[in-house]
């Protein structure tokens, strides 16, 4: 197994993003449309937070909605903003962080995605799924 491979080789570069002005209904739609579990919240390309599908499940019964449905019951979503629900204390990494270092961070924390930033600018995201797929490719 390669030991010093940077996360830039496996990170997602085409990032689905939310703005603070977006609502949670839009977030739900994006999670389902793109089959993802984490969406960075940005102003321009500067990351402010991370919204996970689990964050939505904590405030709603979103898991009771059929995954194939496009319509979402927005009653609970209208009670909260993206900013209120998103994680704000983020750990980010740079694109030259090794995959091993990223895996160590994710293994020791209670979250499953890391924003990849160059300075304050978001350039990618890496998730536990990316790491698992990388490991599968090694065997």
C-alpha cells in the first residue's frame, strides 16, 4: 500500500455546496439528488460549516420519507436555518495531507467528512466512503 499519497488524488473536487441563505428543503433535495451525506456551507468558496444528512435527521423525520420521492415535508425545516443546524467547528485539511493522516483524523473524531482547503478556500471534500473505496482499490 502506498504510504504518502495525498488526499488530492481521491478527494471530490466537484463539490455540492450550500449557502447560508439556502433552506433545509434545498439541502434535503441535494442530499437525495446527489446521493451524498455531507454538504459544505460556503460564502463564495470560503467554508463556514458542514451540514450532514444526519444533522437533518436529528431535527426531522426525513428518514421516513421515501428516498425516491422528490417532495419533502418542509414543516420542520422551516423552523430552522442552515446555519443553526450545520456543524461550525470544523477540522479541515490541505490537499497535500496524506490519505493516512486524513484517515487518522476521521478515525479519532465523530464526523465522517473533512473539507479540503487551500488557505480559506474550499477545494475539495474527503469522506470515510472515499477512504474505504481507496482501500478497496488497494486489494
